């Protein structure tokens, strides 16, 4: 591999936490030199009873896992959660201060953020209001007596959570300079079609809990028990039919299959019961000539169901969608019913405290108004500058890896380098913040605030149509502990929330930071070249720029990764879905590889000086492993395996390392160790 520094082999016997033993020269033994102390790696987390070459995840994190059970109000607890909680402490301080300031100038971010949070935590006011602010919408639904009335309700941009299918404005994947109207499958309260279709015991238990939840809500709305059960059955039957027409999560990853552009006139003819001309007109999109339909067979099923489902059943479906999406802003009994269902779905033992739920709602509703207050307090210019430096170091390393590949042709390499060099990079927070001036927030009603923000968000989306692409827009809020790659924008984005320990620590050595945030940066870069991201070119257009031979070689390597992860089993009879998690697994492997190569160029890596008894290369891999430490409830793990494109943390650690000879060398791993794959079974694309 080009530019990769050769590492000294280290015997397992020297892997203690102390320094090297004293040596004898021509005089008496010298006093042992104390090891240099470092930050960033928590030595207490390491379980020395586990051999690093047998299970590196539990070696690096075993003691932490034993000492940190999942808190009662959580379904998972790990490094992400610990950092999120530290961020939340800052956010709470900001919100409490804003909520206490009743003299804030009307219309300012401080006023809107403070009033939204104050209304959300005012449980007494929510209880006193009851259904006062919800009733007009319930009455409106009760008055829908025909398909035409249903169509009008769904077309009204002020209607809240209408279900059925999704419609919005987004970048055209094949023409990234334009916005397009897009239609996609949706309408499932359980979120994933397989919960409706599978016949295993757990799926049946979840369906029963979901029906019990719906029945409870309908009773709280005033239905007699028998009628509430009947209405729940009607909603369940309708959602099941929508699920039967829905594509699986694996199929939804196929970007080409989910791009079907047709003239509006053709779509209106194919799906007359959707009344698309009316919906486009009321949304201010009458000038649209085409629509991109994600899943035509689903839209066809929705078209038939709208015509053939009794209006009374559709009313219950709309009623359920409305209420279930606003339970946090309704009296406690509604939230309790929602939590009882979540207990079955995720294994949660205790509901989140109200202030934390209100905080997350504020971030979700007013993310960039809140975000401005957050970054002023929590994100330093130095952290942003260091992140930019690391991004460019990784970009150079990625270019070297691309050019050094022995399976990719010169023509494909040229396009890949163009795409890599074209990556737009966003760090910390937007250069231009969203304008919330049209959004009215008060302390009067948490529910009204939810409706107001939903209407504002929808208008913010619809008004994009016909305008130039907003390349400054962000898809995550600044406090978010996450990052992403946007294929149509060909951009990598790192919110301020993740640019903090353990991912990035300005006091830590380069090894730890490159193993942490470096691997995250490399991960997002690799999404541009994973099994779906690679389908877009340097301009973000969905275009095949690969030669057939290179395409076939890539797929063969990716298939090997899929089979590797299919074999991972976190629970009895539960296996990771290698196809669903393909993109994230490729990004994990590629990201770690690129981060390692970039780290090798640092002075620290070249000096090879030990810290805490570990070489720089060992600290790099420990830094990587410790960001994935986590405990998770079995129910939440099963939910993740079924619905989440990310593999569980232990496989996000061990999976990539099992394909890396550099890791074997750093820890002295040999053929036959569990962390060492046979040469023929290794897969690393970059």
C-alpha cells in the first residue's frame, strides 16, 4: 500500500499498561522509565482478560461494558449517548435561561426557543388544555364524508400528518441543479413493513401491542371500548395492506430502482384517486411538469385503497395519524399509552424525563435557532480549524488509495479523483442560518407550537421548487452527535455536536483523534464510494461512471463484505443483514483504512513513541474501538437489526479490523486468531 509506514511487530507479551522492562548494559540496572501518560484513551475501559487478537471490541471496552448498564430511561447506552448527554447539559442550561427570560424581544431566536421549551415542559397547562387545541382538527376529520373530501384534506398544506404516502420537494438525483417534486411510500405507524408481515413470535407481540396502543388512544378520545377496538382493527387492516405494497428496506437502498420520473399528466392518469393536480395546486406546485415516484407499485396500491377503503375507516386512519404524532403535547395519559407501546418495541424501562423530551422537541422544531445559541457556547474556532485540517489530510490519503488500487482502471480512477476533489465540506454549523421570521411561537400551547412548526417546515420545503439549489442547507442541527454524506450535493457534513470527546479531543494525541473523528470523516467520505453513493458523479448526478469491469470487481468485493456481516449474530437466531447494512459497513471499513493512512503521515506516527504503554498505531485502533462502546437492550437490538442500516457497535469495530493487516501487525495477531481473516476471505476496497 502506498505511503503506509511499515510497523514493527509487537509480541503479545509486551501489551501491558506499563513501560518496557529495565535492561542491563555495562553498569547496574537502570530504574524503569515511567510510561508517558496520555488522554483520549480511557485505560480503565480495557479488559486485559480478553486477548485483543480474539475480540478487540471487548478487549478495548470490556470493563466499561461491565460497569455501565443501560439506564432505565434508555434503550442503548454508549459513547454516543455519553457525548449527547454532555451536549444536552449545555443545551438545557441554554433553554432554562431562555425560558426564564420573559422579556426577550418578540420574534428573536431567544424568544421562540424559550417559549417553545417553556410550553413543552408546562405539564399543568397541557393537562388543563386537554383536547382544546386538538378538537377542531378532530372535528374536521369527522366531517370528511367522501373521497373528494379526503383528497381535499390531504392536499391542504395545513393538514397535519395525513399518512398514506410522502410528498415533498427535493433535489433531482439525475439533475442535481434542480429541485423536483417527489412521491414515496409511507403511511405505516410501525415504521417498517416487516412488523406487519412477519409471523414470528416477536412480530406478533409487537402487532398486538400496537393494536392495544391504538385502542387506548381511541378510548382516550372518547370511543367506547368496543368501538375503540373496532377502529384499531380498521387502522391495522389498512396499514397492513399498505405494508404489503411497500418495498423492503433493502430494496429502498437501490437508488436507480427508486427513481421513476414521469410527467404529471401521466401520474395523474395512473393514480387518479390521489388527485395529484389538486395536491400540487394547493401546495403551490402547479408549475411542476414531472414528478419522481419512488415506488410505483406502492402508489398504485394507495390509489386503489383510497377508492375502496370505507370512508369511516379512512377517518379513523387520519384520526390516528393526527393524534399519535402529537402525544408529547397532549395530557399525560396519551404519553403513557405511547410509552407502554415503546416498552414492548424497544425494551425501555422508564420514560425519559419531561425536560429531556422537551429539549429534543425544541431541537427538532427550531434546530438552527437553537443551534445558534448552542455553538456560541459549545464550539470553538480551534475545533473547527482542526477538523478542516483533518478532512484535507484524509482527502489526500483517499486520493492516494484510489490511485494505488490494482483493480480499478485509469478511466474510473480519473472520475473517482474528480469526485473526491469535488467533495464540499461543512463543519460545525451553517454559514447562513435558516430564517424563522414567519414562524410564530408562544407559551400558550405546546400543541399549537407543534402545528405551527410543522406548517412552517412544510412551507420551507415547498418554496424551494423552481429556485436554485440551496447548497448551504444542512440536514442536521448543530448539537447533533452524528455526521452524514449527501450524494446529490456531494458533500460531507460534521455538526458541532460530534466534534468533541471521545471523537475529537484537542488535548489528545493524533492517534486517538485520527482513530476517532478521523475514522468518522473517512466513513462519510467513503459513503461517496459505497454501493449506492458511488452511483453519483462529482456533480451529484445519478450517473454510471464506472467501466463494466470495474463495476463487476467492486460488486465482488462488496459481496464479500455482505457475507462477512451476514455471519455476525448478536443474539440467538438474530443475524446482521449484510445487504441492509452494506453501505455503512463499506463506509466503516473504508473510513478506518483512510484514517489510518492519513495518520501515518503525522510526526507522531513516525516517531512511534509509546503513550500509556501503547504504540501510536495501537492507540489509533483503541481510539477507534472505544467510540463504539455500548450496551443495548435485546429488544432494541432486534429493532436495530430489522430496521437500521448500521451494524451493532461490536461489529462496527471488529468487522473492519478483521480485514486490516495493519491491525494484525500493530497487536501481533497471527493466523488462527479470531480477529485475523484468511487472506482469501478479506475484503477491503480502498
